[in-house]
């Protein structure tokens, strides 16, 4: 009986010295979702089709339906796959935890910018427990900050909304940002419009708009949120939840 061994991704020579065929990885739901995520990152959401995913995995599109219900399930699962990449920070106190956690969530969104569209439109149920880790971490840090369970949930929504909005702005849906030609032209147009109207506060702030740094803006807004939590009346240390 001939036998083969796996060597550097290929089967070793068989007993007759003939090269063996490469073994194909089994098709799984996670491989499908990871392939779809890669396509989305590189080619855009419109490119994520069953046929395109099948081609990336070297299988017929119909084979995918043995592991996923349809394309919508794959798109929902992309959200969970991205959230499962969240690296829980090792923070000493709740302020540091909020800062580190917000930075990590921002990193994920910038690494997979098109996932924001999926997250805002998502309606399916959560199916991946790993994707819940980010929520458990965030709620835990607000409880440790002394907020009640109800307040912690509201604070989580406020922080999440801030990060999503900040990343959306950074991706180009505002005229603030690096002073390239398009941004400078938009700034000049707004300055001319403001000069013709009675908007003194806008005029005095406009010079800072074109030269604003998105990292600085993000940290400034994050500091405001942290200060608001610290100033919350009636804060009490949250309970320590055993692992």
C-alpha cells in the first residue's frame, strides 16, 4: 500500500517516486467568511458574491450552500469575524481601559473600513460568541467606572457611536483632514461662504479645519467622553465579576 506525507503544503512522493497531489483544505463556514472578508477589503462590498467567494476558494458556488444559508448570512458573519479580532487590552484602571479599548476598536474599523456599512445595516442574530468579547469588555470597564448596568449600556452606545462616526469622518466623508488639494479647495469655498455671512465663530475656527489631525481629534473627543464618565454624579465602584 502506498502512503504519502504532508510536506510544505504538498504531499510527499509516493512509494513509486511519483509526486502526490496537493491535499485541498476542507471547506468550512469560517473559511468562507474569511474569504468574503478578504474580498470585501480588497475589492469592495459589491464584489462579495457567492460566485466570487467560490472562485477564491477554488470551489463551485453551489458548494458554499452546504455551509451557509445565503449571501446575507455571510455578510452578517463578516461583522462577527471582524469583532472577533478584537484584542482585549490589559489595562490597569477603567480610564486606561476605555482609551485602549476605543483605540483597538478604531484599529479594527480602519483595517476593515467597509464593515461599517454592514454593521449599520445588520439585522441578523449573533452566532459567534467570540464576537461578544468586545461588548463584555466595554460593559465591564463602564461598570468598574461606577456606572449602573443601564448607564453602562448607554455609555457603550455613546462610545461606539463616537468611534464609528470618527472613523467615517477619517475615511473622507468630511472636508477636514490632510491638506491635500481637494480638501484645501473645499476649505477655501467654505471660508468664502462664511465670510459673506454673519458667522463669527465659524470664521475663527475655519483655519484649524484644513490642518486638523484625525488622531488628535479622536483623542480629544475620547477625553471628553472619559471626563464625562468621571464626572457622572453618584458613581460607585462596580462589582468585581469573577471569571
